[in-house]
C-alpha cells in the first residue's frame, strides 16, 4: 500500500509493519537490489482492551525518521481505508518478496 503523498510503501504483517521510501534509497549487491526499509513498527504485547491504543516499538534505520513517522501515523489510517474500500482482484496472483542480506565489504 502506498501511504500518502510521501510515496512510502507499507508492508503490514502480523509481527511488524515496515515502511520503504518508494522515491529514495536503493542498494544493490551481486546484481540484485531494492529499496531500503526506512523504519518499522513492532507491536508490543500488553494491550488492556480492544479500544486501547496498540503499544509499539519504533525502529528507525535512518536519521530524520522521527519526522517521517509523524506523517506516516497521520496518513496510514486513510490509506488503509482506501485499500479496504477497493474491490479485491480475485484474478491477481500473490507475489512473494525477498529480503536481501547485506554483506560487509571488510
């Protein structure tokens, strides 16, 4: 899902939500590559009720990510709602992504 005018891709999974800047940060190694994860939200246990906020651990991979996070927190709700409002495409095939490990050059 693309979140707001920032062009961030949110990958929402049960254990965490990661955000990738679709317009910046590209790395490659051995002919393969992709965009870099900028920040992640990892929900913590211990919610007192369904109506209570979900406590999260915020993980920042780059400087300046706290400002980005503030905008993402505003934009992700409407982006999720737009995605839920769209009819699902039953004919589309699911794609599986891969995370490429970085190797040290030392």
